[in-house]
C-alpha cells in the first residue's frame, strides 16, 4: 500500500469537512425558503387536517 491509512483518513476528513462546510453555506442561503416552505406546509396541513399538503382540501 502506497499511502498510509492515517494519510487516507486525513484526506477523507478534509473532503468531509469541505462537504459539510459547503452544505452549511447552502443551508444558510436557503434557510428562509426552507422555513417558508415548512410554514406553508404546516398551514396547509392544519387547514385540511391531512398529512400531505399537495392534497386538495375537500369541500363538504
């Protein structure tokens, strides 16, 4: 084996940290849209009384 396991581990760790950092920045930019989406989903759920928001509210 050319590379030692510790070197591989360091490389994997660096890649993982970069991935986590990029995901976190993405979330920071999208957090307001995610919050709005969940709020709308929750409101629709409360209105219809059903689990999925894409379900049309039935008129009785």
